[in-house]
């Protein structure tokens, strides 16, 4: 099933899963929001990107906020937590935040309590990717997953700690410092295996430390890759389709070209964070371009 234009309205969340590297990976949801279409597409001509991701009157396009739950043995790992609910009305309006199905809702429907989560892995520390790892209780911010080791790229942690740098609009320092104060933060550098069959790869480009997360990369059977903001939607699966948000366009092009080629050659399952309609899809080469085939994923019965 090839992908078509993005849906103009948020679809209803349904529990869907794939398996790779001994992990069962389920697409969750933390709702939707909207960002400026031109910023999401950079130098791509408007008549092209508008046909793939139709904008609203204010030129914003709908984007998913899609964490993933990865389970293997006793490990319950949340990949990218979502935007969270710590937003004043002003910012909810600016970003059109739509909490149609939250991280807490969808985890519960998968039968998982926050206390059971063993790891949280962030590809980078932008606020729309890690905001939901904190909740407010009795006037204080505390970790949503109090028993989980939290992994994030060291370069991103260091960026988030500095509230006065030029890119401060992309980070909120408390998203990192609160986790650190509770002794739950374990940053990573370069490429590393965090758990059996679960690897992280720091690439840079979109941000200083943005990373890909792979499942089963060095094992027999299926491999899955969480594309994060390296390839934010299935519609961005061409190396030049780089967001204006990326801080190093040359680096982005290099890493996107290399990893898209590898994923296509090896038939990896892609996990997409911001794609409105498709959590899972494979990328394949068709001449000089890449084409994308959506994977519905296996349905799962919701827990009571």
C-alpha cells in the first residue's frame, strides 16, 4: 500500500504493532499539532509539498506526535514520549495542540502502567519529542516514568541545559534537568547498544545530536528504524526534502542519503514520529527516487 496525501484531520488511534529483532513495537499517540508548512519543507516548492501535506488557511500542516512502545522479555521501553500537557492556552493555540489520544491513554490501552516502563529513549531533546516525560504533581514537576532509565544524546542534554543559547526556542531545560535530578538520566554518545537488539546512532544535522534508533540491526530477521526528525514523515523520504528547522543542511543531506539508502537496500521497517497516517512503512528505490509502502501493522486488542 503506497502512501497518498496526508489526512487533513486527525485519524482515530488504533493499536498496531510490528516485530523486529525480538522486539514487539507498538505505535502509541500523544495527539497532534501543527507547524508551518514552509518550515517543515524547507526549499521544496510549495506546489509540491502542498499536494502531499495539505495546509490549513494559516499555512500550517497537521503532524502526529507518535511515541512507540517496544517490549522484549521484561523490558518495556518507550521511544520518544510526545509533547505532554504542560502548555498554557497561548502555546496550545499557536501550535494547534490536539490531545486527541495521549501517551497516558494509549499506554493504558496497551496494558502498561507508567511504573512498569523500564527505559525511555529520546532521539533528541526538542520540546515536541520529550515534553511528556514530566508531569506536574502538587505544584512540582516529576518524572512520568519513575522507575525508568532515561537515555538521550549527550549533545542534546548539554544543549537543553543551556537556556541562553541561540536555539533555546527548541528546548526547555526542565525537560532534562528534572530527570537528571531524580538520578534517572543516562546520556549516550556515538553509536551504542542500549539493550540487546536496540541500538542508537548519533547523526546530527537536524540538531546537534539527533539520533536514529534501530531494532535488530545486527540480528537475523526484520530490522526496524525509528526515523525521528531525520525523516519526519513518509513524505520526506527523499534526501533533499530537508526541513528549514535543520541546523546543518549539508550534514542532514549526508546522513539522510546514507541511511535512506541502507534502509531501502535492506528492507527495513520504518517507524515515523510525525506522519499523520502511517506509523510503519518500508522505503524502496525506484530509479533515482525512493518510494514508500505503508505497513498497516498487526492489530491488537485494547486492554480494559
